[in-house]
């Protein structure tokens, strides 16, 4: 009788242990699912959330739990979780003045067919851009003069071949790692579109420009004429380039105003408002 009771006790104990382990495993899975659903709810409450990217958000969060959710959304939306120059997506030229050129979208050997030469009154010799960019800059230049700000275009349209030589020279001088932070590979430069201008003020270098009144004026007024500061400070992880206070991109006044007011990059705007 005693042995039988021992046997029953052992069987009962094993059964209890099995049930306990099962419930623990079930609860762990249940808690994991609940946690994931709660995190997804938090993502969905973010302004630039895109439902098509929800799995990517959750996956990136799992390896970067300390990163702000809005930052994760931005990184995923603009595809900055990929290696630069790894996607080779062709630029959608049907977007007109809103085409996106970055380290994931390339132009190949594209050249605009209606470039105009900028007036040497406000630009270095033989600088070219699209007509609407030229007209917008003239208006901006004239209004800046009224505020005693003198603007000077030092670089505008660059051909594929020119960019290839420029990039190669940078690599020779500074190495590839640094070059990829400051210069685009050929086919990946906004300057090839005729929509981008590098703007300084006379007798000031690029490194000095951010400390000038001209930069402050441009930063807070260029959107009125359709230009955006294309590579702003603290957005390097989204744009792929260091802060360039001189680089301005034409996107039309309404779009530039929206980007300025929302304090986002063009990459973010494109992903959320155009690509989705």
C-alpha cells in the first residue's frame, strides 16, 4: 500500500510539474505576443507610421529597443537600415521636381535637356540649373539683398562624368569612408538633376558658412521660394550625408513649406507622402 501511494505521489508530482512548465511556456508566449501588440500600438500612434512597414518596425525595435519609436519609423521609411548604394533603385523621373535621389536611388547617366546658365551676377561662371530653379533663385537673391544678404551659387548642375571625377578625387585625397559622408557616387548626386544648388556668400568658405547671417537667412527663408536645406544637422543617419549648410534643393514652395514646418528631411517627406 505504501509503495502504491509513493508511486501515485510521484506520478502526480510529475503531472503537476508538466502542467506548470506548460503554463509557464504558454504565459511567456502570451506575454510576448501582448508586448508586441502593445509596441505595435505605440508605433501606430506615431505620425509617420506606414502599415506596410509594421514588421520592419518591430524587427528593428527588437535589436534597437533604446531607440525612439519615431526615429525607428524614419529609418525604416527612408530605407536607411540598408547599406548605402546597395539597392540600386532607379529614380522615378515621373515625379518631376520631386524626384528623390539619394544613396538608394540612382539616375544612371541622366541629363536634363532644358538647363539654363545662371547669371554671373550671383553665380560662378557656367553654372547651370533648370529654368524654374533659376527663376526661384533670382527671386530669393533679390529679396536677400533687401536684407543686406548677398548670395552666391558656387555649384549647380553636375554631369555624371563630372561627379565621377569629383568623387574619385575625394577618394584619392580622403579615402572612401570619409568621401561617402561628403560626396555622392556618380549617378547618386542631386546635382545631376539640375534641382540642387550649393550656395555661399562671397569671401566665405564652406566650413565658415554656417556661422554667417547668410546661412541663417537661407535656413529660415529659402522655403518661401521652393528650396529646402537638403542635408540638415542631426539627420545624417537619414540622408546619408554630413550637415551641409550650403546645399539647397528645389521642391516647389508648397512642398518646401511643409517640409520646413514639419522639420523633416526630403527623404522622409517622399517616403510618407509620395511613395506610400
